[in-house]
């Protein structure tokens, strides 16, 4: 596979130094992409870069994932209007370990193949680098004029940042430039990749290598992913969409992709999956014939949920979706963990009920029309039961006076009442 051609048809190239494609066709190349460990999970904003590394390895080249343990202690001004919080060493170590685990779902770190991925941390080579040595060995090669000309610096100086640009952040491009130099000298790394906002930092590294030892290296960036309406990709009302299930459950993750707009789905399926061009073109054609079926969104959500989480998590997310929007059984409801159950029914009316009362046993009619307001009256509840329109935990209620007890609770805590086809109520025993 030709790496540049692969990225081109996927819409994943924003900028590329002349000679990059020729280098990649000539030899197996080592390239790196940096990730700042500002949290102990990646979010979907990182995924375009991670997929670049994945495609790079699939094309036979060697990827280095650089975790910015040192640069994460400073903060990158690129695309930011405020300076980042600085992290302590213990937090950084924890974040690095968590991110490595997530990257293992995308990259082969463990095989004997010559292009197995490696994780590197710039804290390892920066922690003992004395300031005076850095100033002599690195700082003297790049002029202030050169650094000032970078877009990321200019934007901060021209009023985008309330507090200007600190010296700490100003030195960021030198630190990132030194990463490229270090990996060039110690790992034979000839290519740096990143988001389009990193172009200035990447080219500083290439310039540093040229000025220190005359080496020739290359750069390639991907576009920053946006939504078709111009709003920021990857944000929901609850904030970032994370890869870690502690912050974004597999169900919520699946739902995010399932609900993207048609035009976005056409771009995202190219960027965030490894499906080939022929299959993607076929999916888009089928989708355009009947957009209501959401073929594209369903396949996108499947591919990326399985890749980030697992096939089992994907299956559970589909089942959870079917509980609200399709036919589901008591068994499928019982399979849900508490977090997913609450997310599925986050928008439905909820009532607290007494656990003690349930322990003694309560008639369904009293529970739903007196202790809660699932029904406006006992008479209406009885009538709907007779018509087969009431379910408890996805099982049809055949008798309005059926006794409900703590044995009926899901997760020892919840009861799901369904009135008609679309009205749900979540009862919480306390």
C-alpha cells in the first residue's frame, strides 16, 4: 500500500513537505506523532492522528507514538487562547500508562516485525537536560526571528490570548524541535506527522536538524476534523467524547457516531475506519439510495466502537439502543450495566419508590398510579393493562393487581415501566 495515496483518498492530508512521497516509496520509514498527556485518556479529537499512525504501520512503515511527558509539563500554544495547566510528574506517569494501553488497540507494539510500533516519552531525554546545555546545543541554532514568524506565536501575540505568551510556551517549539532531532539521531526517524496546527512546530524541528547536522527530514499533517456545519468535532453537551469507558460509556460512544449528520458520516468513515475505498464507495451509494436507513452511520458506529472498545461492547450498545427504539426482551434489559441503563433512560421521567414497600410487595396498579405518576389514574392503568399496553421490565403486564417485589428490580435498584409504545418511566428503589 502507498501511504500517501491511502491518506489522499481518505481526505487525511493537509500539508506535506516536498519529497515526502518519494522517501516513503524508496524505503521503510520511521515516523513519529506526538500526543500531549494532559489527561489519562485520549478523546476522539486525537483519533485522526492515531489513525495516521495505524495506516502508516499498515503500509509497512514504522510508527513511533511520542507521549509528551516533558512538553506536557509546559503546554503547546498552537491553537490555544489560554496557557495550559502544568502537570506534576506522578500525574504524567499515570496518564502515559493509560494512553499506551489505548494505543495498543490501534498499533502493533509487541510483534517481532521490523515495523513494530514503539512508545517513546520525551521526558526520558529531557529530564536531565540542563538549561544552559539546552541553550548552547539547541537555542543557538534557531533565531528568535524564525520563531516569531510562526502562526501559533503570532496569533497569541496579536490579541487572541488574554495574557499574551509566556516564555515557557514560547520555548515549546524548540522543545518539540529537539524531539525530532533526538529521534532522528537515535531512532533514524525521518518524518514527523501531526495535526495541521502543528505545522509550525514540525518545521522548526526539520530546520533544527538541517542546521545542526545537515540532515534532511520531512513533514506531513492531517486537517483538523470539523463538522459539516463548521462547529467543533468531538464535543457534546457533556464535553469531550473519550476513549475511556470511565468518561464515555461504550453506549454513549456508539450513539455519538450513530447520530452524526449524513455529510459528516461520509467523511468520518474514510478517516476513522480501515475499510477500503471500494467498500466505502459502496456504502455511500447504498446510503444515498435510502438515507433513512442510516446505513453509513450504523457501519461507522460499528467499526469504530469495535476498534476502540470490543465486539461485546458494540453488541451491548446495539441492544441498549433497541430497548428504546426497537423490540427488546427482559433478558436484554437485564444484561445492561447500571451506567448504560441510566444513559439509555436519561431522558425519561424518573420516580423514587420505597424499597421497604417493595420488600412487602406492592400491587402494580398502586405502584404506577398512586406511589408514582406513571398513570394519571388507577382506572386508566387497568384499562391499558386489559388492552395489553403496559410492560414491566419489558414483559407484558397481564394483571393490573400483579404484586411487584424487590425480586423484580434490575441491578437490585430499578424498575422499567412502559406505557404504550413510546412512554417509559424509570422507578428507582431507595
